[in-house]
């Protein structure tokens, strides 16, 4: 990839010996992009071929969505600095560079005049940072520079998506995340008897962790797609989905990577609401409401189930109506599907399904496994 392991990006000898990919920032972006789009899978000791490793080399149009996702993720990482203070110079550079990129997709791209940048004051320092960032993007070949800065037409859809993701990431990331715990009531919509859980969790957790918490609290098996939304399910508004889903989801409205959004940025006050949709066939809609916001107690766990009611439905049971039918059929010997459904539920001849059962300790054991 043309990365000199003896010299850093500024041409100076590297300050320390390379122990991992994180010691080579020029390589780290490629590495993280490959991991995000499934080219590699990384565990604690090694990286192996990911689920999309063969697809990226496909010479047909099958690979195009994945290639677009790769460009999007790579560009997104270039547009989000690690500094979150609104007055930080790098953060300001992000804003200016993003505007140049957006203008580079219009009929009047910005003039490339880095040689004429002033020097000697704070503004000139910002200008120098901006032009340096733009020159790096030109070297990476997803920005061109002649008389003006332009984004190549073929890359514009992916680059525009990257700008949207980077903007959303900056919008939802909190510079000083409040050290708080939120208590949420999470209830299933449409079940014939109420099914709900009350969970207290660390507000700094990302939405991806809240997804894991809901899966464990309701006994889901994470076999289907899911999404969070601020409004009702299927309303066409902004949704929050896993980063890996962008490559194959046919999205109607704007979307944000759930890994980048802290729970506390959306659920910070009593009464705040969020919708979680799991399985777009069965349509399990979960309503999430903030009941309280508190300072964490000493030694308090990252997530804790405080209360709840009734058994959650089985995976692939046909949605609220299908689940109600299964409960009824399993208990009625005269139901035409009695034997078939009992077999599907795995019930012994002398066993009855108890829809009122609720195992709080079991849920908390699952949480403990999730968060160590």
C-alpha cells in the first residue's frame, strides 16, 4: 500500500517500535475498514478471512454494493476526528473539509488555491490544516485537484453517504458523556398479555449494546435484522442500524451506524422514547421509554434487569398473533394444530407452556456474560 514502516506520514522516523496495527495510523484506517465491511474477522490474537472476503474479488456487479460500502466506510473514517471539543482545531478542520467535499459534488466546485493560503496567525494555521487534509484526500484519489476540488462522479454516491454518516456521528457523539444510568421500560407491542422488562444501564453504552441487552432480556436469538428509530417503526424517518448492514439494506430514509451512537444521546431524560424493531417478518416492535435517570451506585453493573412480566415469544413464532395462537393451541387438546405446535415448542407430554413465567435472575446472568 506504499506505507513506509520506517517513516511516519510526515517523513520523520517513527517514534516507537511497531507492535500492532495501531502503531501505523496510515494502515489502521484500511484495517478498520476491512473489518467493518467483513473482509476480515478479528479476535484477540489473529485476523482471518471474513464473510465478504471472496465477494470483494468478484468481477461482476455482485461486488458493487460491498465496494461502495468499503469506499463509504473509508471516507467516513477520514472525516471524523478523534477530538470532540467543538473549539478543537482538528474538529473545525473536519467541518471545513466536509464543506469542500460537498461543494466538490456540485456544478461550482471550490477553487484549489492552497499555495495562496495566508500565514502567521490562527486563521492561517487552520488554513494549513485544511489544505493538508485536502491534499491527503487527493493522494487517496477520491478527491481530484486541478483548478478546483472535485469528487469523481463514480464515487459521489459513496462519498455522500460517508459525509452523512460522519455528520450523524458528530451529531450524536457526546464530548462529555454524563456519568449516569438510565432506567428503561421496554415493552412488546401487540402481545395478548403484556410482555415487558425494566432495565437499568450505563448511558454511555452504544445502541449496539442496547440491542444486545434487548436480545438477552427477551430471549431472542439475534437471527434477524433489526433497527432503532426515534419514531414509529416503518415511519420512513432516521433509523439506527449495524454498520455491517449498510452494504445490503435497501433503506428508505437516512440511517446512522448504531455502534457510533451512545444510548444517552437519545435517551437522556424521563419520558424520552425509542422504538426497536426486530425481525422484519414477524415484526416484533419494542417500545422503549426512559423512567428515570440516576447517578450510578458504587460497583453497579453495566446493565441490570430490575423487573418484568410474562414470557417473551419464541423466535420465528409468527409475530404477536402467531404467538397467541401457539399458546392457545398448545393448551387445547382439541385444537387442530395441538400436536404439531407442541412438537415445535419442544414440550414434553406432561409439560404446559406458562406464558406468565419470568426469570429475572436468568436475564441478569445473561447480562453478566455480555459485559463480563
